[in-house]
């Protein structure tokens, strides 16, 4: 049995830790300053309250940090200030750079970079936990969820790799939903919302899962770029934010030299990187 210190029993952290509890692990959390909703969530997950972070860390074990992204470094700094040493699983939606800074904040710890993809794990619904770091510490984290609804997968040994995967996936997933909101707002403004929904049913949905089509996009980017300018103008006229359309236009501009060319995928992806030193 492993003792786990969960640093934030939120909507994702508590259900995640609850799966470790179901395997017989002991999961502690700091109740000081937390509201009734958080307390109920922690209680449902079978977590054990502690009066302070110092008290929780004194129990040893493994730290699992699942908190709002902006608080990740502050939370790690609080653990570092108490001189704690052990396995620190950083499982927040943060950039690879922030994950690496957190590892530097905790020189006495074995830091494992983690990212959670999917909804909070529940009955009949799983989440994927990707881990990157030294094999031994990563295995210690993986053992917490062996055979549960938290599917653990490796992202390699480099700190930041798991976080990079999260940024890539969430960057697409969340942006796509925001863009859908803008698209429906524009269509509704012009009274064609139902037609947009109908048209969407005819569209291919494997946009992220099949990158093989991207070279054809690069070859047509010279035509699509001006179209994004028109879309931005249409959005402005409807008093909707044109920023996303303008940003896509700037992305397409990086493929401007690929006009009508048949290029391999790796070359097309390389052209998206800033070539400035």
C-alpha cells in the first residue's frame, strides 16, 4: 500500500485519486481552507483529511499534484519549502517549460511529468494518464492505478513530454470547441444556423486522428489564406471576434511556399516552425 498526498481534490483530482483508494492505497489531502463542496468531493472519493500540508507530507509516500494550471508552480514551491523528498507526480495541464521549471524547484524529488487526457474517470468511463520521467518513479505512479479506469501510458523519459502531449491535444480540442461557438454565432446572426448544423453532418470528423491529409492543406494554403481574411471581415461585421480567423491566416502563410506541391508530412510540419533564429 502506498501513501499518496493529493494536492488538490478537484473535479479531476478527486476521482483520479479515488481509483487509487479502490486499490487499497491511502490518499491524504489538506482540508485546511477548503470549502464544503471540496470536502464532499474528497469524502466521496475516500480521501483522508489532514490539517496541514506539513502534516500530510510527514506521512511520506508520493505526491500527486492535480490543480489549476496557474497554481502548479506555487504548489510545488510549497512542497519544496518543507524540504520534502520523494516521488512528485506533476499531472497538471501545463507547458513543457513549466513542467521543467517545477522539476528544478524540487531538486530533492524524483519528478514525474504527467498529463491527464479524457473526462474524470468514473463508472464505465476511463481517463488516460501519460507519464514521462525516470522509469522507477514513473512505475511507482503507474502502480497506483493498475487495472483501474485510469489507463496509464508512457510518454518517454524526458520531463515535459507528457505535458507537451496535453498541450497538443487540448490546444486542438478546446480551440475547436471555441471555433464551433463562433461559427454557430455567425450562422445564427444570419439566420442559417440550422443549415450550418446540417452541413456539419456531412463533414469528415477525423481531422486530428489522420494527419496524412495535411500536405494537401499546405498545397492549398495560398488559396485558403485570403479566404480567412474574408471570414475575419464577416465576423467583424457581425460583431464577433475575428482573432481566430486572423490567426489561422497567419498559420496558412507559413505554407505559402508549398503552393501546389506534393510534399511529405514531415516537411509540411517542419514548415510551420518559426525559421527565425
